[in-house]
C-alpha cells in the first residue's frame, strides 16, 4: 500500500499467504484496484485517519448503532467501519448474481416441495429425518400456497473466497437476514467523507434497495387487494437490528409496527391507529417464526399477534419471509444444496459449496472426530458466530469438549474444512494491514423475479488473524463497490 | 397514524418543551443570584425544588439544587431526564420523524450525557444552558420545517403547546416567592425580579417591545397569561394546542366534539375571556393551579381517545423481560 510504503516509519503492507483482494503479489496491485491505489498513495496517514474519524462520528451522530448488551440499559455501539472500499469486477459480480439467483430459485422450489408433495424426501434424495427434524421445519405450513410460490423474499447469503480466489457460498440466510441498512449507509457515509473516490470510479448504486424491497412486498400481496398496505414488524428498540427496521420502514414510507400495534378481527389483520383500525396486507417481519403468533407457536410470546397465523393460512395477509424457511438454511441441509439445484433445475451449481461433513452420517462423524483440529465445527441451530469451533485456532481442551458434544448429539453438528478466507487491506491505527473478509449480497425475490442489489456488505474480521466476521463478535464493515462495465 | 407512534411523538415534544423550560429556569435564577449580590438571606434556589405543596422546602446548597434540576436521575423532570426521554421516544419512532430531527436530538443527547457535561454546567452555566436550550429549540424548528404538516406534526404541536401552558403556569407558581420575598422593598430590586420572571419564560424583550413601559407586576402577569399574540403566553399556547387538536379530529366530529375537544375548548375560552383584574381578584395561585389541573385533564382525554386503548393497557410487561425477548429475535 503506497502511503504506508511511502512513509518510512510505517511497515510495508504484506498480503500474506492468502488471496488478497487488492494485491496479486507484494507491491503488485490488481488492475481494477489501480485507480484506488493511486488515490490512497496521494494521502498522508494523518489524512486517512482524519477521514476515518469523520466517518465514525457520522455513524454516531446518525445513531446507526446496534445494541450489544441486552436490556434497557444496553450500550449502543457503532459497527466499526473501514473506509477503504472493497471492489468487485463486473465479471465477478455477474457470476455471483447468476449463482445466487439459481440457488434461490432452487431453494424456493425445495421449500414448496417440502410443504406439499415432498418428492425429494420420498425418493430418498435427501434424508427425511434431516429435514423433518430440522428446527426450522414447520409442519403448520403444509398444503399452504404462498403468493407467487415465493418463500424467501429477502435473502442474504454469505460468500467467501478461498486461497485461489474462488467464491464459495458459506451459508444461506433465508429467515431474517440483516445488514442491508449498512450497505446503504456505508455508501452514504463514504460519499460524504471521501467524495473524490467516487469521481474516479463507475460504481453501481445500491440506494434503490428499499424501493425494490417495497416493490417485491407489494407484488406478493394477497390477490384480492388492490393497493396493499405494507408494514415492517419489529421486535422493538432493544433488538440489535432495530436501526435497520426503522431505516427500511422510513425509506419505504411504511409503518414500523410492533406486535402490540396489530390485532386480528374477523379473519383479517388490522393495526391500531389514531383513527381506528386500518387493514394490513403484507408484513415484512423481523421476528422469528416462533414468536409470530402465541396461538400457533410459542404461547409465551408477547411480541407476536394472536391469531396472525390463522389469517396467514386463509391467505388474507402475506408474511415476508414466509414461515418455515429455516429448514432450507439449516446448516446440515446446506450440504445437499448442490443436489437440490440439480434436482429441481437440472443445472450444475454455478457457485461452489464448501465441503460439509454432516455429523449425523457415521462416516462423516468419524472423519470429524479424527480431524477436528483442521475443521470448523458448527452447531446446526446456531448463528451469528455462536456455537462454533475453529479447529486450527482452538485449544486441546476446547477440541475435547466439542468431541464429547459431537458424540452425544451428532445431529446437532456439521463440520467444514477451515477456509483461508481472502483478505483486504484495512486501516489499522496508522497503517494498512490485511484482514479477512466475506461478502453478503442481498437478493430480493418477488413475483417479477430475482434481483440482486449490486454491492453488499463486506464484513471484516478486525482482530488480526481472526476468521469470524460477525458484528456480534467484533466484526466491522466496508463499503462494497460493484464496478460498472468500462 | 399508529396510536403508539402518535403517543411517542406527543411525549417527545412535551419532553423537549420541558427541557427548554428547565434550562431557562436555571439560567435565569443564576443571573438573578448575581444581581442579588451578597444578600445571603435571599435563598433563590430551594423554592425551585417544588415547595408548591405548601411545605416550604428546606434550604439546600444552590449547586445541589442545580444538580437536582439538571442531572438528578431520580427526577423525571430533570433536564437530562427530559432529553433522555425525548430521545428514547424519538428512537422508537425514528421512521416517522425526519432524519434531521432525529440527528439533532441524538446529538443533543450525546452532548448532555457526555461525562464532562456536569462540570461544564457548573463552570460556565450560561453557555451550557444556552446550548442545551438552542439544541432543543432546533428540534422544534426542524419539526416545523421538515415534518409533513399532517397528523404527526399536529401531535407534536399539541404536545409542545400543552406542555408550554403547563410550564408557564408552573414557573409562575414556583417563582411566586420572588414576588414577595426579600427584606428590602426597593423598587429597583422588584424590577429586577419581575424581569427575571419574564426572562424565565423567554419573554423579557417581547414584553418591553409590546408595552414599552416600565416593568409592572400586573402587566407582567397579564402578558404571560393573557397575551393573544405572544407564543410564550398561556393564552397563545392553549389556542395553538386547540388548533392542533382540531387538525387531528376528523371533520365529522365537528358537530359532536369528543371529550378532549370539549375540555380544551372550555379551558381556552375561559382564559380568552378573562381579564387581568379578574385573575388578581380571584388570586393568581388559584388561577394558575386551575389552568394546570385542566391542562392535565385535557392530556388525559387525549391519551384515552387517540393514544391508548384497552389492548395496550391490558398488556403490562416488565421492561427487562421485554428487552430480553426483543433482543433474542435472531437477525441472521
């Protein structure tokens, strides 16, 4: 990195034995990063730090925060922001876009099948106990036709690159993927603190996401509704993603409701307004299936709406995402996605899948127990970086604990080879260092088809050497540019 | 609009208005203290702790009183509590207010909770309270210039003006001791005090321009209670609140006004059709407490008619448990 190299005190940037997004070799910048590198070289470390501080201040003032501690006195934190953007070539993006569209179409056909004829289980392509035993499977959904056959209106799949630069899908988030507000806000902040960067590049815009989302939500309204009333359902201000819920509601110009604002009457759903009851047709919900309706699911839920699921089954309200999508992003089902794609679409998967050992299979279990120090072991029902063992970074004692748990509950775990995630230069104090990154693009699916927002959230593992990028585990974010065709 | 959202906006606005009143009260009392010079006997601060219930408050250190009025966490009307509550309400409805409003309020909040702010408030109180006041007034200005002048804005105005009427009444009650206290009965001294009363309602300059007269007690009271044009007077505030409420009520309610409209209409008419000598004849305190009581009544009606129904009241839930469940909703 030039400014660091240029100033004699700063250490030289070392791409290391990884795929570096910016450098193909020490001192050799990849062609699509050259303009950016020239721009960085024209700045002193002080100037970079000043802009970094301005960006952080902007997040604080705008209240773009997530709650770290639970409870009313929880502390609000900003997601650390690294101001060097991550650049994606047009051809790379095309591959991602096509690959994700294929995946999402296949997974929606899979969900439809699971909740109707269940061909894929009956003919033995995927083990019955795996899908029906998965926590996200909802037999209450059987026989229900969702509008347009769309189950996953919003998807945020996590992609990573290995040492060779190949993109892999690491997991599909099909229930309540979050982070899209950061995609839009990171862009806005970077434009504000470093406008010159944008003059040098043709960057595809991400600002239309909320409007696209609104279009998708309206497209899946119950068929008899002419001008659908869309709302965003949030668990409330203590949820870590509350900022995002408010952001989306505001950008779409719809109401942000909580469970207590809604009620069911005569087979329809209404919200309480200052002028009485107003009908609701589409809910973009950011609360779990379990909490949607105390009558249908968990009876102790205070966030949901009594009777909501019955209205949903009658087809008088649409939920996005649909109930029961969790079975398709289950970590063990993930291993079968390539098969699911060829089963429903008769196509080869475009995006690679990480080799996955399903501990429920005896052979796989034996392999995992033998190679636990090389693998990443994940609990299938956890997310956000919890319940996870990164073999090479773990102690013997931790490995032994996981071995015990694996033997006791093999169906609860999967394992994957430890990927050497790609790295990207990040500003650390007064110089650049390589940090591991992933990429979460956001894909919308409505009656009119699939649309991936060109960009996404590049999450950064800020601790040196760490592979965990989740914001709950101290990860940060970068603006992500999909470059236009030049 | 959602009842919950309307309620938050209503209270957001009330808290903002109250924070302005509190900061003004502290600022003015400080100034008055400087004017009073070394008259140790004159305790300006203790009465502000709210001796309105009849038992005179014990004498307390001025800095302790200031702390109580500005920062005491247990005081729900403390400056800090007001700003924290306003910000909390704004956070709940940030999708329904403008980003400019939210950012202004958030910045104000961050400045006040900053650890050094208590020291700042003691070191340079005038600057500190002026900044806070301006910050809060900017929220009001932004509400006016960036919100659609529809229902949400009407609830904002309704909250602001009801609170203002209530505050003027309260400040006058709290400061009534100024009008009688002190051993010396020099005219000069009295003028200073009445000016202070005007200042604590942000009204000194307007009074001077309006009457271009010497400060006279009856005129001051008339100005603050009954002036039809000055936006800090009780009469003006009630009138503005009435217009906001009319903006909220549906047109078909015109012939059958609801209890909130009736209560506010009666109060407004009473203030509008009262002359200053009638107020003084009946006793200023009686008049002020009547205004306060009836303002609360109006707010109570508004709450029941527009903001809450049984559904909401029927679901009490400990805050900590609610927070835990909200936080537990997985965001992938």
